[in-house]
């Protein structure tokens, strides 16, 4: 049996840097080669902690990688990929993993690394944590913990220490950078800086251009809208959804959705929810 949970940070300071915690704990009687889920590009940087590993693999368009026991740093910038189980007839296969989704400015502000620098890099959390010894102790405590809530508590303890040492004055424009704006030209005029300066700041802090970041934010908001309709068992009108989420038209909506997910909106609904809700254009 697997215990799976998603939790938001409760600490007010941490809410400025951490979007979400996710953990899975338990064991499986056996595993097959079944499909688990598709991971989409996201402006959130993610830290993965795999305490057992070797039961799953990542499948991209061109490659397949086994998830081993270790930590991973994922910039979120890139393409979608699929996650599968690896077949095994062993009994009581242990599962223990933990994921932290950071807000888009955290990597640059706290770890002094731009997400763009992580593309095609195989980095561990230990590689970018400033105090390697503290990071090692944190990992040992998390591995010895017996609950997801305990893992969160341990991580927060050490991340707060990191904040005390590394945090600098927050960029005053960050709240504006993370707000959706209709055009780069209007946004640069609002700030009083050139479009080139705005683009340079976006690349430095987020690893994405203005258009890329806000396009991804719009896609993730669209997924939230779909999730909301599903939870209420309501039909989904994709034409209205496209308008609500600021797409130019239906064609633009479908093209952008497929760019990030590898599927059309209808295919996404069918794959994830399997007929739980009706949809129409």
C-alpha cells in the first residue's frame, strides 16, 4: 500500500520560495511495466529525493532512463516525459520518495543558479547546496524518517538555515514578473525599462524568456481549470476555456496545449480522466 500526499508549506517565509511538497511512502507486492503519468514542462524548479529507486524509468521521445537511488535537480525547462514502472516479481518492494516544487525565482535567488544552466545537466541536490555537510546530514535524517510529514519538517529545518545564510534582498520586480501580461512591449513600458533589459532579467532569474514563462504559466493555469471542472463533474467547453485562459483562438489553444503536453486537450482528458466528464467545443 502506498501513501501519497501533496502539501503546501505552512511557514509564511517558506511560502515565498516553495510551491508544493509531494511524497510517496509504502511498498508494492510486485511491479509491472505499466504507465504511471506524464510530467509536463513547468517554470517550477524541482528537487527529487529517491530513497530506494530502480522501480521506475523516465521515457522521453529519444531516451529511457532508470530512476536510481539518489537526488535529482530538475529545472522544469524542457519537454514533457513519461514515467513507467519497471517490472519486478519481488515481494514488498519499498517506495519512498519526496519532491519539492520551488517557485520560479528560488533557484537563482537562493542557490545562485539560473534554471537555464541545468538543461542537459545531471545534477544532484548536494551539487548546488552551499553547505555539503549539512545537506548530507539532512539526507540521512530524511532517509531515516518514517513519515512524509517528518520528511517535510526535516527539509524545512535545513532550508530555513540556508535562507538565513544565503537570502539577499528580493528583486522588487518579481511580483510583476510573475504576473501575466498581454505583451512584452506594454510590460517594459510599465516598468520603465527596455524590452531587452526585461528579457535579460527573465533569462537570468527564470531561465526562460518573457513569452516562454508566461506561456507555461498559462498552460498550468489551464490544467487547474480542467481539474476544477473535473472535481465538480461539470462538462468542459474548450472554446470558453480558451477565452478564459487568454488564448487567441481555438487553434492557438490546441497548438500550445499539445506543445506542453504532447496531447490535444481532448486526448489529455481521455487519458487522465477516462470519461469522467463530458467536453465539447
